[in-house]
C-alpha cells in the first residue's frame, strides 16, 4: 500500500524530483546532518513511493543481486547493510558481498522506516521547472503532472533522465509488425511473457542482455546474443579506483571537459557482463540453447510471414542469420543522457544557459547549475563525479557535495 503524502504546500524550501536510490541517499544524509530540515522538503515521484522504478526494473529482468558491494547503499552508515544481513549471510554474494535484490529492497524499506520517510513522496511528475524572481530572490515554480504547482527555493533533480538508444535500422523498417516483436529492454518484463519455442535475437553486450537471455531461455526460448564487439566480463561498471583518489584525483584536475567526457567513456567501456553471468551464458551455449554473434551488426530487418528476416554483417560474411526465423528482437542498447533535450529544463536553459559536452552539463563543484540553486544528481553529473555518477557509489559522492552546499544556503 502506497503511503499517503501530506498535502501539497504552496511553497517549500527544497524540492527533490525523483524517489530512487540517489534521492533516498541524499535525504538520509541531509537529515543526519540537520534534523531540523525535516518538514522543509518534499520529494516528487509519479509512483508516490520510494524506489518503485528501481524495484520494477530489477523485477522485470529478474536480476538476482546487485553489481555494487554491500557498502554502497542509501544509509549514512556504510556498515548498515552488512549489519542488517547478519542473519542472512547467504544473500551476500562473492567476491565483494554483493547483496541480493530482495535483501537490498528490504534493507531500503528498513532505512525508510528508521528515518521516518514514509510520507515524503508526493505522487506527481515534475514536468517543468520555471525560474522566477520572487520578492527580489530567485525561486523555482515546479509545474506538476497533476496540474498543480509549487514554489521552491532550491531544487534537486534525482531523475534517471536517460533516453533509450534505438539503432538507426529500426527507423528503416517498412510495414507494420506486432508491438511485442521489437522492444527496447526498458519495455521488457520477463514476468509477463511466454516465449516458449521462439527464437529471440538480443542486441547488446551489457549485463541487461545477459539477464534477459537467461530469463528467456528459462521460459523455453532459444536465444541469439549479438554485439558489435566481443562479449567480455568485469566485476563492476568501472574499476574500483574510480571510487577514490586513485583515479578521481587526476579526473578532478583535468580542466578540459571534453577530455573528462572521454575518460568517462573509456572507464565504462560500453556494456559488460559480470563473470558469473558470462559463465552461465557460456554453459547455455554449450547446451545448445544460446548462440553468440560477436563483432556483428544488423544492417536491416523486415517483418514477413510472422517472423523477422534479419540482415547483418558478421566478420565480413553478409546475412549470417538470414536463414533464421526470428520471433522477437530485443534491444539492450542502453540509454543516453542529454540535458539539452530535457523539457523540464527548457526555462532555465533559456534564461541561464550553461555549456554541455555530448549532452552532459558542466555543473559547479556542488553539482549546481551555474548561477542557480538547481542541483543535478545521477548520470547527468558525471563530468563532476566521474564514471560511477549513476551508480549507488555515485549517489553517496553526490550526497556528500550536496549536503555541504544545501546546509550553507
């Protein structure tokens, strides 16, 4: 049951858009430093509750455990999750105590209860942030999906904000086809499908493709995994050195924002699988339930006779899968962040434009939009925080910077 939020006030000191893990991290860290801030902020999320999008995504892809170690979580005490798991050690997976999805979810619910955050999420989407001058001071008017509005002195965006990357060949498909036959991973829910006896072509080399492949095979499908690169494994999205001064010192000292952007790309290095998932997929390959196509790209597809006819180029061999009747195409091609396309920022982009690098904003050290009390968390803050900005560890880094800034203003 979704808790009932308090009534929407006319104005608030701090408005937070988004109720995911990063927003929860910020709120707990703020209250740890300034208990008196309770009642001076409100969180907006269309679900009306904490972590609902996160929970839905993990459940839809049947992700058994997190990729982040147990020290990364929303509570200010880094040992809190391990303490919570003392009676459930089997739910901390090697090699670095990776918490099971259910353990992490239940821990976060406990954090929400302990910090008394149950009624802080107002069920609305922030559609537009309008910068205003109110009695000689800067304010923001937040226009909500409910038709309501609220005046805020400070705003924090803790939204994912990514747009699904769709390959160019999708726009070239001629004629109609069933909606379920071609889906981006964001739209796939393994719990709602029955692909038994079907052939599914999954495009992409990241962890999502691995989870979906395993889930589809478990349901009786035969899977082809295709990527324009080699499938490879690594434990984390980026090397652990990006969590501390080993790499971040040099990153912070780099004055060229374009070079910072390139460092981020190099560190994340596209999609990767964890060693256990890749090992699982290789076993399925040996059992004949899975085929890998590496260094291969689709050049075109056509829906005919109730299946996909796929053309591609595999190691110089044209149409290597043309003989296969593909029932479903799943695109695990990730998402991109481009704040220049965020409609809710149209007003501040117009009145207070700042530089961007390939869609990422050049923020101040405290993650603020220059000249304003608007702060941005998550992947959009990567030029300041580095390649782990979108992860749980990045949420803690962002929280440290924002707490200091928000307590000063």
